[in-house]
C-alpha cells in the first residue's frame, strides 16, 4: 500500500512494533523521525494533535499508538490462529525467555503480545542485568527478541481478550477476533502504567502527558517538563530529560525511593525536586499547558508552566482479561506457587504480573524459564495419561 507514513522517534518500542507489523504484512512505508526533524514533528502534531509517537498515516486513515486491531482493519491482514502445544501471553523478559525454553523443548509455541519488551523496553538504561555493565532497555530487549526469532516460535502482534477451557484444550481469543487453541498456557502479561486519575487526563494523554518517556521525550526539546514519581524510573527520566528539556521538575508524593546514586546526579543537573507534593490539576484543552501541584503537608498549591508531564508512578498488573480464570491476589496479581503453577492445571505464569515480590528483569527472565520447564513436564504427564487410557 503506497503512501504509508510512520512518525517515530529513535528509542520508541511501540514505533518498532508498528514497523514490525507492517513489514510482516509486506506493507511499504516511510519512516519519519520526529525526534530529529522539528518540521516533521510540527507536521505530525498538526495532523494528529498528538505529541506522542507512533502515529501511522495511510491516506485518510490514521492510527495513534500501536493498535493491532486497527492496523489489521486498515491493511487487511490475513487471519491468524491455529493449534499449538503452548501459547504464551506477553513478550517481556518473562514471555520471551519462556518462548526460547519452550522452543528448545520442541513444543509448538505461539507468543501473543501487544508489544515486544514490555516495561523493560521503556528503560533508559539498565545497570543490574548480568553480563552487561550498562545497556539500554531497547538494546537488551532486541537481544532477547533476536534469540526468540532464531527458533520456530510464532510471534503474533495482538492483544488477548479472553481465555476459555473447551474439553481438554484452552482457547485464546484476541482483539482481532483470532482464535488460538493450545494444551498449556504461560501467562506473562506484565504490568501497565498507572495514571493520575485526574479530570482531563484521558484527553491529554499523548497531548502533553506521556507514559513512555523513551518514546516521546524528543518532542519536548527546549520545553519545560515535569516528571511524577520517586522511584528509579522517574529519576532516570528526569536525568535524561535535562539533556532535552529547558527545565525539569520532579513531583513526589512522599520521599525519593530510588537508588542513592541517582539523587546527587539529578541535583547536579538542576532537576527541581518537590518532595511530598502531588499533582492537583491539569491545565489545557487541546494540549497540556501547565499543572497545579499541592504540598501534602500544608495544602499550599503552586502552578507550574509545563508542556510535558511524564508519569512514572508505578504499574498495575495487566490481568483484567483473565476474569475469574485463575486466582488473583488482592493486588490483581496472578497467584502462583514456587514453580509458577497457577490455580488451574495447565496454566502457568511468570514475570511482574505474578505475586513474586521481586519485580526485576533478571527475576522475570528466570521465572519465564521455570514456567516453560513446568509446562513441558505438564504436557509429558498428560501424554502419559492418554497412553494409559488408550491401552
């Protein structure tokens, strides 16, 4: 299809997913890097109203973000689905590692995911993954993905809407109305960013409010910005934004919870830190023009003129699609035992959406390997039972 244009930035994982989707379907497209080309950035904002990427334009059609269902509608992609030994939901470190281990056990495997990399791909730098003194999140995930693609693993870019049990099989339904049948499932859906819950927030997402700093940061060059949150992700974002924005403020509800090494670095770079403050209001109609913050001790309110607001206030498990399929804990995390078993035989889980306390990339990868090994043992056991019944 001629005339397809994808507005991107260099480090945007969702932009890579759009490009991978179009390549897989044989669609020719033009890449426009709005992080490097200011005129192109203005063009994208004028067309879409968005100050966030990716934006895909084809004729009169426009897709904001990576929306697999909408992309399939526009580009008429062929039906997916099929029968597999194992379906893995999610392609973060847990899901990708599980895919490699399943493939090595010669299980027919499909991975269904909205994006490759999950929250690991949003990381500016990773300094605690063995084998690398420091590596960008995007680069680490690229290495994970390369290894998966070296095996016969079907990678489907879609979102799972539900899972049902039919006789001796599981049926996985996607947003694009495709159906995957399998004998075992590994759940690795990860977490999704928490939002502020303030009036006007939905309207301003992508129009000044961003949940992916690595994607959208270049669009705020020489503009004042604020970062909400007090953990490693928040302070790393603030540090990186000092190279791009005209000024950077951090709004933190309580105290900094990040590694000490980052605090002095942020202060040296001029990050203005508001401890025990919260965002009280958002300003702007078509785009963000400012915020009001409130001191949680005194109630005093302060107006900040900012064009960008980056949210790094934690994550919530991406488990709503499960319904009552498996037992969840009070935080919405998948309840598993020490061997990644859920409450349902044949369904295993790994990564940050589970009740495992340590939410680290290296832990998620290890749990993904465990889940794959357990799924393989489960299928061997089921096959043994079938042979006994047949005899």
